[in-house]
C-alpha cells in the first residue's frame, strides 16, 4: 500500500490558480521530492496534503485514510515541518515539544523520554531548557524539524527545511533526513535546490506554475532531456585547429569554441574522452584542463520550462 | 475538549510568563482603584461637604429644610453646615474654599412660593470642589421637588377656600420633609465611591485582559504555529475553544482577585458574592465577544492590540467606569447602555442597594446579548479567514 496517494489537487487564491491538478504517490519508505522554483505551488500542495488548507478539488489518502481539513485521527500519521520556523519563542525546546506531544495525544508516561530522544536526534539535548528565542537560526530550524518527528509519523513532510541555513547546519539537516529515509520513514521533501533533490530523493516531481511537469527517478528525468554530456576542454594554442580536427568525429553532436576553450556536446562522454584527447595531441593542441558535465535536474528543468530553477 | 485544554494551558503559561496580562489584569486596575480611592475621599463617614447657609427668609418653606433636612444630612456625616448672617461673607468663604458650597434663601422666599409667584434659591459653588457642589445641589434639589408639591397643594387648598395658610403649609411640609430624605437614598442606587472605582477599574481593564486570549490566535499565525495546530489530529474548533477558554480564565481570575483585593485593601463593598460572580461571568463573556470581533477583522497582533485598546477605552469611558454616570448628562447615561460596562456597574449598584439576586437578571441578560451578537459577528467575519493557515 502506498503511504501517500493524492490526485487532482486544485487550489486557487482569487484569480491565481496556485495548484492546478497535482497528483502523485509515495511508496513505503520512499523519499519523494517536489522540485520547483519560488511560487511553483509546493507549499500550497503540501498544505492540502497535510489537511491544513482546504482544497478546491482533489483527494488525499495517507496510509489508507482520507485526509481533509476536518480529519482528526488520520493526521496523526503525518508529520509536518513548515517552511517558516514555527515554534513558540517564549517557550523552551522541551516545552514546545511537550505541547505538541500532548496535542498529538502521545502517552504521558513515554512523552518525556520521547522528547529526550528527539532532542538527541536534533542535537539540542544541552539547550533543551532554554527559551527558543535565544537559539541561533540553525538551532531553531532543527527544533522545527524535531517537532515534526516527535510522534513518529508514517509520512514526514518537510517544506524547504534548509532555506536560509548556513552550510554546516544544512549538511547536518540533510544527513538526518537521509537517516530518516534509511529507517524507512516515507518522506515528502520540497526544495528548489537541485542538489538536495538529487542527493536525497528516490523520485522527484518537477513542479512549476502549479503543475507537475515531469516525474521519475533522476535517471528517468535526465533521459527526458536526452543523455547528452558536456565536455569542456581548456586549450593551449589554437582552439580553431582543435575544432577542425574534431569535425570528423561522428558522435559529437555540436561543438563551440571561445578563446582558450572548446565545448563539446556528446552522448556518452566517458567512452569518447580518450579519443578526443588523442585527436588533440595529433593536431598539436595542448590541453590544460578537462571537465565533463553530466546532465542534471537543473538542465531537465531548463528543458521542461525554458527557465532556470533559480534566478 | 482535551485539545482545547492543552492549548489553553499552554497559552495561560505563556501569558503568565510575559507578565503583561498580570500587569493589565491585576496591577493596573488595583493600583488605580487604590489611587482614586485615596485621592477622592471615600465613604459617607469621611466625606464632609462644607456648606454655608444664609437664611434671610426664615419662612415656612425654608424651615423644614433648615430645621429637618440639613440636620439629618449633617447627622449622616455627609455635610457640615455653618450659618451665615450676610451674603458677602458667605460668597468670599465659598470662593476661598473654606466652604464648598453655599445656600442662599432670599428674604420673602416663602411668601413668594406661597403666593404662587415662584421663588429663587441660590446655590453658590466652588469650581475646585465640583463633586461637593453637586452633592449640595442634589440635597437642595430633592427638597425643592417637594416644595413644588407643597406649592401645588397650597395652591389648590386656597382655591377650595381654606384660609389658614400657615397651618396648611405646616401639614403639607411635615410629611414630605421626612420623605425627602428617604427619597435621596432610594434614588441613589449607586455604589459608594470606593466600590465604584474598584468595580469600574476592574471592568475597564477586563477588556484588556480578555484580549490576550483572543488575540493569541493572531499570534499563532504570526509565529507560524497556526499551520501546526491545523495539521494536528484535533478538531479545528478546539483551537478557537482553547483561545476562548484562555480569555475566560484570565478575565474571571482577574475580576475575582480584584474584588477580593479591593475588599480587603480599601474596604470596597461588592455585594452578594453569588450575584457578583454571575455579573462577572456575563461581563467576561461580553468582553470576550467584543474583543473577538476586533481580533477577527485585524491582520496582525499589533493592529488588533491597537484597535482593542481604542475600543476598550471608548467603551470604558462611555460605560461610565471613570466617573459615575449620574454626574454626566442624561444622554450619556442613555448611550452608556450600549456598553457592557454600564450594565455591569448597574447590576452591582442594584446589588449593593441590598435588593435580592433577581436584580442581576436584566444586566446579565444584557451582557449576554452583547456576547451572542458579537460572537455571531465574529463568526460571520472570521469563518473563512480565522482557520486558514
Ligand atoms: N494565502 C495565499 N493567498 C494568496 N496567494 C497565495 C497564498 N498562498 C500562496 N499564494 C500564491 O500561490 C502561489 C504558490 O505559492 P506557494 O507558497 O505554494 O509556492 P512555493 O512553491 O511554496 O514557493 P516557495 O519556494 O517560495 O516557498 C504563489 O503565487 C503565491 O503567491
Ligand atoms: Mg513554499
């Protein structure tokens, strides 16, 4: 059984259709990414999935239970980490966790020990009794995630959990998300960072303008663009001479040159690279550097929407 | 219900921590009630209005006032009366403030009344002691209203052919003179000044206290925690319920503490505790409804706080929490009934007059009407927005 199934989700704010027929599913233990730029409709989609925002149309089922804004029990299966930090600044981390633990109906006897566990996971054990307004931005982010984990949800929804976080905290957050994924929690992860989607997600949906434009594993998505790699060569001497010499190689799809560098678009750069270097040597052109760029989700996004993921 | 309690418990602990609820709910009203009751001499025992009397008339109409009314009022400790022989001395003493007010009955006053020509009494007042002057005026007026009756009685007696004017007047005046004083008390169904300020400040600040619970819903949105509450496995109404419960607890606790505090510290007399509690509950609910409407149509916690302060002050002033409504124009007393404050104070006033519990029914229903109407408005305005993330 899928942990999440959603279908035909629609939400309009006045004239603006923020989400327009979004649907996908997440299998048990799967990490699913929603990758899209600002305003793509990520937060709006997951707000409907979590039963926070009333949808105009569509259905959501989490572990077999239908979720609407009026659902009560079913929501206990969902953990939700909002995009904006959502904690009480005048309460300590422990008090924040205790409040939400009670709200989720966690048993009294085990609540304190569960809070200790979560504080451990998010690395706030020694600061758990301080008011959260005294926390650094990264600490607040970690608590923000911790509250979502507290009741051990079947599906954990994380809305851009690394936005505005320093590289060190960011890495820590990504690592704990990976760990959760390995432990078998199904994850719905939204981001506009291509690298995060590639690193964490088993499958990714590319969302833009309220619609899912494509969906699949990284490999599947990249195939959509055609598997062309880009080879960048640093050239000592005449770049034009190299371009002429490479003209005979059929596998090369296109070739462009600037002063001191040549850019080649090929299918399967790794197998062709030795031949290219050979030809350069025979033509008497020195090579000062080689870079192979495989297609990534950034280029998929560019291909699908005609615009960059981030401006 | 469980979720509402969890939310209310969290909110209350936050409110206790930030102290502003304690400040506005307890410290400010108690402090002001103490200050007011210290500045304005309280209680009938200690409140002496010094009045000078110049009776150039000495006739049958002034006699009951001078011989019966004034001594009775003096015995009650309301007034101290000094006799004067000439007008300039009285005028200068009133001006200097050694007398708060002066009664001047001109020569021939009684005759003028008895011959139905209408006489004039002068009341000298001092601007610096306006309350004293008003008291002196109230005593005189309630007597003069009797004089009108006497004048009419005498007038009709003369028409019907009676001759002994002095005798008739004496008879007519004898009974009303006693009635006059009884009337003064009965008409004055108001709280003594200490209790008035205690209750006035309590109900005035109640609106600020209650606002803390209601507005915390906006705070949840501001902190971003509202989506978390909406995503939790609880009934959405529990969120509203928790906030309302927080407001109610804050309001009722502050009222009870203030009632007990002012009773112990400055001897306020709130009256029958059951009646007082009923009025308090209704008062808190009306405040809750009114503040809820303001919160619902506000966008940020600051905006709500500003508007709630304006509404609380405006209603408090109109409702007569700072000065007894009887001292103001009639129209104000009428308009004040558009505020829960006035109903609350009226209920307490009636209760303190020693009447039975049934006197709180009308004020209670009036305050509950405020609650019902404002909650309905809040639902109409807020239905779509309040529980949206
Ligand atoms: N409450 C709202 N009222 C009106 N418009 C809204 C509201 N919430 C979202 N929108 C609009 O809906 C669109 C999608 O917003 P959404 O927050 O879902 O985007 P997002 O993908 O989460 O973007 P970001 O990466 O910036 O968080 C945007 O154009 C936004 O302006
Ligand atoms: Mg978003």
